[in-house]
C-alpha cells in the first residue's frame, strides 16, 4: 500500500472541523494533529475549546499541551513538531490528519516554510515596551502583516521579528496531501459561536480562568488572546456575566473572519460544506486504500 496521505482540514473557529476529523479518523484509522496556537498551552482546556477527553479517547490527538502559558512557542516550533508527528503516524500505518484554524501553523507545514532566525534580543526588548497601538503602527510603517491574533502582543512582536514569515517557501503544497476547508454560512457560524460560548461557561471556564490567573498571572501573554482576559474583567467587577459572553461572541466572530482571510489566500484549499467534505475525503481515502 502507498504511503498514507496527509489529510488537512482547515476552517474558522466553531466550523465543525474537529468533529468531522474525529469521524473520519475513527473510520479510516487516523490520528489528529491539532494546528491551533491556543490549544498548545497546558491547563487552558475549556477556554481554548480543546478536544474533550472523550474525543481524545475516540481518536489520538497530538499538538495539545506543548507549552506552559507564557512559554515561547513559535510557528517554527510547531512545524518541527508536526513534521515529526506526521512521520510517526505514518510509520505506524495510520493516516495523519492536520486540523486547525491557525493559518500560519498549517501553511508552515504544507508549504515547508523556512522560518527566520531567532529574535534579536535588543529589538525584542524595545518592542516589548510598545503598546498594542504602537506595535500596529510599527507594522504599518514597516510593511509587516499583522498576525491572526492582532491583539496579542507576543504574536505581533514575533511577526515583526520574522517579517511575518521568511521569504523561502514552496509554491506547491506537500505531495500526497488532501486539503479541504470547511465553508460555513455566516449566520450558521455565528450561531455555532454563540452555542459554544454558552458551553464554555457551562463547562466552568470562569473557575479555570481564576486558577490560571493565580498561577501564571493575568498579564501572561497566553491569557490575553481569548476569553481569559474577559473573565478577569468579570472577576474584578468591571463586567457582568452577560456582558463578557456577548463580548466574547464578538471576539470569536472577529477571529473567525481573520482566520478566513488568511486561509482564503491558499488557492489549494477546496472549500466544502461539512457533508461534502466528509464524502470527498472519504472517497479519496477509499481510493488510497485500494492502491
């Protein structure tokens, strides 16, 4: 049998790509590598909507809990990790599924980016004293593309240090790969985000945030890019529960739009509904099985 293909499933947050990947991986003997710059952090389970323990029991998941909150972890680190896991999964006769919404993580793997060198400590020290607005202005003046999470200082600084990404990348994706994007109607996606927000609070995201804030500090960069910053404002009495839910829905909706902007630049992604993607990937894998 030929080498297993790399199945790449991308899409915005809450598009349903994780559930689709689990269903396909279960049926065809696959394992999932999560390409998400939020779920790499240990302890940030509810607030980053990590696959649940039950989902991880159904199918092996990789790419989770790779770093402590606040620890430096770059797209280059993820690329190295993912390459190793793809080889490992294939060596065991399984199919690797690369699944996520962090475009730079995915592109770094499938287009074999050659990332820039480590940061200049003097430049980093200077940039760390800048406000978010000053960093945005720096990016505009120096033609640096803002990262997906443009409110996270650490991500912006890394984008500046690398000029977003180095110039070297392949023009074609990895051979033997199936690349699908989940196309979701805007109203449906907004509803999914609203439902997931309610689920986060039902699952205990406030208590999780308090524990993380006490352990790592509320100003840790890993705490600034998602719901944890809003929960902090609730904890200190600045906002009530309904207010932080509505603000989070807006933030996740904005994240989804940024993710789609990045992903749509990749002309090799075939955009489909969940059902269409299920049928298409299934057909491709059946063909591979018979080869």
